[in-house]
């Protein structure tokens, strides 16, 4: 998760979600990267970062105010080529 373009930030966030769904221990490594994504210019990346921080539960509690600051964010997830947002599995579940 390096300096993002909208697409790379979204892809990186999706990869992070996949890791968290399968294996909770990368939380310490992912936490600072997810927090950095809360300021991403792309609304979809901000949304996904907040969603993944919620999946981390107590490990992300110190960043609750940063997530709460996004409540008024009016950006919407960008649709994919098929015209619908990508499906997001519930926390802790793999897609499929």
C-alpha cells in the first residue's frame, strides 16, 4: 500500500480485506496503512479503509475519531465496469 492512485488504493484495500478475512494477525502491520487511507482522495478507498478498520475492532479503537470524522463524507464508492460496486464480504468471511 504505497502512494495511491484511486485504482491502486482500492486494489490494495481489497487485498488487505482478504488478508483480514483469512488471517487476523496482520492487523498490526495493516493498521497504520489503513489509517493513512482515511485521507485518500478517492471516496471508495476512504470507505473501504473505514470498513476494514471496523473489522479490526478493539485494535483500531485509537482511530475511532478519525473514522467518525468521515461520517459527513458525501463521496460514494465508484462503480466497476459492470456498473455495480464490488461486493464486500462481511468482516471475517471470505468471498464465495
